[in-house]
């Protein structure tokens, strides 16, 4: 009889130990996921049409928060002009002169015209508004891909900050559109920006 009770006690201890290990692994998993979400990768949904057709309303993207300094052509999530998370494309970085438009209605960066057909909303012009700006050091000039539906840097030039966003306001670079599944896409910088000096 004593042997049976001892065996039962060992079985209960094993069950308790297994439950504790499972609980500990679950807590650690949630902790790691929260750390990743906070410091490494973020998920963002698209609330507006300003980045069509690259990103549609309700699309979801993963953003790399450790991707480093934003470059021309990157799609970035940042704390926007109204303090909300916003997503746009970087057109100019600190030191750039961004001008609209040349005789072919193209935007130029440092005198190099951009042929933006690969991502610009079909039928949209690069900009209906003319501008000629110099991006201050540490700032960005950002525009949506659906230019006629985007309240981007152009819409905020009369406000404090002159439409520019600080590099420090950038949360991260969009790396992949993961939802909806049938529109999954890995983002890369358009090579038109490689020509800009």
C-alpha cells in the first residue's frame, strides 16, 4: 500500500511540475513577443487611401523598428503631423532639394527627375502643387503614393515645422505587407532613387 501512495504522490508532482513549466514557457513567450513588438517589429494597419495602390485601406504591414536611418524611397511609419501613426514614402532626406515639377511634370531630387510610375497611383500626377524646398538636416520630406488623396508634407508647409518630419519621429520601415494574404508583398526601395546624388 505504501508503495502505491508513493507512486501516486510522484505522479501528482510530475503533473504540477509539467503545468509550471508550461505556464513559465507561456509567460516567457508572451514576454518575448511584447519585447519584439516594442523594440523590433511592429504591425500597422492602413486607415486611408493615401498610399494606394501600394497599400489599400485595411492592409496590414510589418515594420522593422531597427532598420536604421530612413533613405529616399523607403516606406516609413512615423508619428505624424497630428501625433498619430502615419505611413508615407520618403522622397527627400536632410540636405536634399526637392522640386516640383519639371516640364514633364516630374518631381526632382537634387536635380535628378524621378520617374515614379512604378508606385504612383494610376492617373495621378506627382503633385498638383508646385514646390521647391530644401530639406533640413535630420528631417524628411514625405509623400503618399496616391498624391491627390494624401495629406503629406505638402499639406503642412504653412505649419510649424514647414511640412518636414524629424528622423527621430520615424517608428520604422515597412518591410512586408502581410494582410490580406493574397496581396502579401516584400517591399524594396525603388531603384529610381539610386540615381539621386
